[in-house]
């Protein structure tokens, strides 16, 4: 299958007054349409840097990034949606107005896009909160609104940068299940970076394990469960423990 994204031999160095820091070393992998790839690694190993490179916010020091089999161009990054740890909802706007923000900025407010917004708010249980302000919603609902704000732009690729780490443990389990299910239902291609192994195993089709800085690929592990399960159900499946132990061992030999 054609890849949607391909990284070949990527290195990245940060340059500061105190010197040079190598953040990533020789990163190569590809992502196919509809795939959910989770990238795990210790804090500071370069996960956010990797997403910033894919989003076009940084340029690789070495190597190439291809998008739909062509070198990635600035206009391609408009097809890429970003979801961050903080939901960045604007407190003075209602949920609906927050969700419409990207469409307004891109001058894409039409009857069709508005009806898609209504449909997403309805499908994902936010219709009755459309006129509320973000402060009136729970952390989980806010993240759902943030995802819908990204989805209304119909991104080709979703980048999720530790999107649940600001939530308490129980909310985090529910929200990651919720967001994982929405991404599957909308048939989106996604890359999640996280330091949480369980989150990666419960959401990903494939896990890329990075070493500590400079981040190098330790191992790429395909994740398969014997039947179709939600992220929450996967956490209780017998395969889960097997993958957890396998990736934990990779972490332990991490240097
Ligand atoms: P992660 O997301 O895995 O925690 P980051 O991608 O944020 O890691 O950072 C990778 C490494 O690059 C870190 O160890 C950090 O020291 C370094 N780094 C990140 N941002 C900068 C910056 N703006 N300037 C210099 N070094 C940076």
C-alpha cells in the first residue's frame, strides 16, 4: 500500500548559545492510510521534535520526509491536524465557536462544512454543549471538542502530542478510549506520541520504541489483538500483558 508519510534517515540538532544538542538520530519509518502509529520513549527523547518535523514546524538537519510519495511541501502541512496536551480552547468562545475557529481562519465556512460540524457535535455528544463555554465542560469533553475542532478541517493525518497527559488517571483512561474510538470511526490516519506504554498498546496498530536522547528507533512492534476491541477492552485482553512486557524490556535496556 502507498504510504501517506515516509521519514528517511532523519537527524535533528538543536543549536543554542551553549552548543549543539542532537535530538534525533537516523529515524526512518512510514505510515499507511488509516493506520494508528504510537511512538513511545522516555521524556526528552525527541518525540515532540519528531511531530514538529512532520508538521513542518521544524526542518530536518539530515534526511527526508515524503508525503503521499513526494517530498513534503509547506502546503501539505495544511492537511495535517495537531492535537496537543492542552486543548487550547478559547474561554470567551462557545464550544461551537471554538470548533468553527479553524474553518473561519481558513475561510471555509460553508453550508456543507457547517452541517459537518453539526453532525460531528451530534455524533460525539456535544450538541447540547454547543452554546456552553469551555469552563463549563469536563476535561474529557474539552478534549473531545478539541478533537472535533481538528476533525472539521478533514485532516489527512492527525498528530497527537501527549493529548491526555494533563488529565487525571481515570479521566485519561476514559478520554483515550473515547478519542481512540472516534479516530477509528472517522477512519483517520494518526500518529500519537506518549510516554505511557499502556496508552500506546491500547490505541496503536504499530508501536515505535525510541531510545533516550538522541532518539533512535529501538524497535517497531506491530500490535494485533485476536478480535476487534476498543482501547479500554484491549487493556483487559490477554495479548495486552504480552506486549506490555515486550516493550517494557525494550525500555529497560534503553540507554
Ligand atoms: P520529548 O517530547 O520526547 O520529551 P523533545 O522533543 O521535547 O522530547 O526534546 C528532545 C530533546 O531536545 C530534549 O532532551 C531537549 O533537551 C532538546 N530540546 C528540545 N527543544 C529544544 C530547544 N528549543 N532548544 C534546545 N534543545 C531543545
